[in-house]
């Protein structure tokens, strides 16, 4: 019977080292080969501190297959007394290798355990620094291309007190803070949710990937997923305004006159818009057909309310007056002014909403008079100017909503608004 080879302390130590190496690579999602190179570099730095005169002659061998982890000094064989660790006498060399000869070279094994505490600590810190650099590069490689995009992540934990949700994407933990969660939404562990990557900060040190479910562009990305016509560019999303958890208005336009932009977003039997609404926890969505005419665009943006007339009072300051039927004044304004605010953000215009008839005098709004002079629209000189106008519409600025003091919202305005939206 063959005798089993007795394991030395060195063999046991090496075995433990490679087990720790494999675990380290798994925990940090780092390939073993890359990790070995980093460890070699760290050990070389430590050895050079312990053997300062042998800086160029130190060798490190790490082989996971044979579980070999050894360090050597490459020494020159001489027939005199050695000056330093870079040389070895021929007589001593022959005890290591009988075939040694003067002028040749031999590898003297270094006892790693005798490095000393400072050298070992230096190597450990160097490896930690390398791992941080590797993790930084890996995170940037994984997420830089997904900045301002929508990803699907799995909720792994929800902090009871603060409500911060930890989500996992591609093996990386990300944090969805309470203020970036949809109001009223209950996030559960194990559930998959779509989040929007708003940006990556601290790229040069420890990158932080910021995610959100309240950002307006999450809605745009969700429609791109559900509506092929938006994804391929046939239907274009012109602008979006959103109050997360409550209502979103999205203006769409088709480059192909044969394609109905609104119908494409709604889908057969409302399948496409329903999928987006469900992902947003039931948030109401108004799909508005975009118009190059500001008057028409503003009127459409106030849906579900109907508009009798829109007057642009200043094209430069982007202000307008909108006349609506008295019975729809509350609907146009919306609960706590929400509908008007979203319309203003969607169009980029400050909106003054007036009833058709003055509630005190009964007089018709002067804007409806045949003698009312409408400010002249300035000519658009070229495509650049038109593009600039479009950008102004898309820009989300703080806007003011001006309403009649007498136009207090009716008690049933919320239910009326919801009913009109669903229609």
C-alpha cells in the first residue's frame, strides 16, 4: 500500500491561502487570475521593504492548480563571501542544488512568515486598495452605459424605520431611498421593480449609483419598453410632467402621418398603457397629442377639461390665458391645482385659467369678444429657432398658475377629474 504523503505546515498554510483567495474573488466578483496578479504585486512591495537590496531579484510564484505560493531571491553563485542577499557561496549553493556552479544562479526560498508585522500589514493594505480599484472599475463598466436608463432590480431588503430599500442588480447592491420611492407604494422583499438611474457620482473614488422611481424619465423609459413605435423613433415623446404616485402627462407626436401616436401608446385594449400604470403602482397617465401650435398644445394639455379658447399673451415670456366653461373650471384647475400645474410644466407656459362667464357679473370673458386683439405671433426664422422653441417647451421650469379668486374648486372635483381621465 502506498504511503500517504505527510502534509507540512507550509502545505496546510498554502491550502488555507488558496481557499481564502477563492472566497475573496467570489465576494468581490473578481477573476482569480486578476486577483493573483494584484497579490503578487502587493507581496513584491512587502518583500522589497524586508530585503531592500534585492529589489530586482525577488520572485513570487502563485499557482492555484498546484496550490503553490512561494517567494524567492534570485541569487548569483560566487566562490567568495557574499556581500548581500543577492549572492550565495558555491559551497552553500551545492547543498541546495548539487549541479550549482560559479557564475550560475539559484533561487533562495524566502520564509514569508518572517516578513514581520509591518510588511504583512503593508501587503494587506495594498491588496485592499487594489480591490477597491477593481470594484470601482467594474461598477463603472457595469453602470456607465446604463446612466439615464431603466433597469429591473430585485428588492432584497426594506429598512423598517427609514424605509430605504436595498435592491440587487447584476450582483451589485443599490439603494432606493424613501424620497425616490413612489408615494404610497409598498415595496416588498423579493419583488422585482423597474428603477431609473439618475446618475453616477464620485466616479473617481467610490462610485455611487443613484436610482429613482419618481423621476419623470422613468415614465418615458417604460413607454419605450412597451411601445415599439417609441423605441424605433416613429413616435416621439416631446415632453413629460409628473407628480409621482398621482398623475403624469406625456406629450407624444408621430413622424409618420399614418401612425396614431396616442393610439400607439395606449395599445390594443389599453394593454400598453395598462402595463406602465401597473408598474407605477396605479399612477394616472394622460397621453396628450403634441402640437406645434402653442394655443392648441396648451388646450390639449389641460385635458380632461375642454377649452373654449387659448390666447397667448406673450410669446417671449411664454404666458397665456385659457377660457374654459364655468362648469369645467374646477376640472381644469384640478385638485390642489394639480392639473393646471402639470399642463404648465408640460407646455412650458404660465397659464391663467378663466371661466367663460364672470361668476359675479355674468359678463363673458373679454378674450371671447370679436373685438379682442390677439398678440401677433413672432415669425420663426429658421429650423434652429424652431428647435430652440421646442427646447423651451421641454424644459421643466417652475411655473405659476393664476386662477380667479372666485373659482374655488368644487367638492366633487377630484372624482370628476378621475372619471374624465379614465374616459
